[in-house]
C-alpha cells in the first residue's frame, strides 16, 4: 500500500510570496493548490510578515502537509533586501514549526536543477517543466507560485534529503520510472 505525503513548498518574498501544495503517492505527483499573496500593498514590513505567517498557517490548516520545503534566500548585494527576505523566510519557518511540521531549505540553483536539469533555468522554463509534470496550465503572473511548486517537487525528488545523500542515477531511475524515456 502506497502512503500519501503532502508537501507545502514556499517561495518567500517581501513583495510576493509563492506557495504550492502537492500530494505524493509513490512516484505519482498531484497538484493540490498553488498561488501567491501580494504583499506590496502593505507599507509596513511587520504587517507583511504577519500576512505571510497567517497564509502559511492557513495552508497548513487546509492541507495538513507532512513537510514544508522552502527556497533559501540567494545572496545579493543589498543587505537590507537580504535582511527582509530572511525575515520572510523565518516567519514561514516559524509557522510550520509552530505546528511541528519538519522544514527543509533548498538553494534556488538546486531547485532549478532538480526540476529542469539546469541550475540557471529561467522562471518560465521551471513553470513549463512543472506544467507538464503536474498537468496544469501556467499563468505568467503566477511565476512565484510555480517557483514554490518547484521547491515542493525538488523536495520530493530529494526524498527529504536536502543534498540528496545516497542518490545516484540508478536510484533515481528506480524511484521515477515515468520520468525516464
């Protein structure tokens, strides 16, 4: 009997936060929900953080994920932006941890590599690959949501191990027969 697992993927941001929820049954993936919350309309950073926390808690209440996967912040030159992005990620983590849900972080290049085979893939390329994998039509305005879905799918492909310990092509082919032609 195949056990189901629900994974919530989060792409934290201070202007737009993407989220995606998938269900895994064996090697089969099913899209449950994806979307974004627009945070630009809130001028106060603390209110943005509150909205992120509330949305993640709401998703947890609605879908009861077994695990939460987050995209780790990339390193930029603007220290203030990095600080705000780190806070957004921390609030999303705190929401999951407040419900005792395990969390895992993935670097953006790791996520892109996992989904497209190219660590430098564009958001559009990631969305295109996911639309085929999860059978949905992607909208350009939801690229932050497809990034969050990519984090969830990456987590599934990594089997919950951020660095893919113990993984090789032989185990990948065995675990994902439908992805190899």
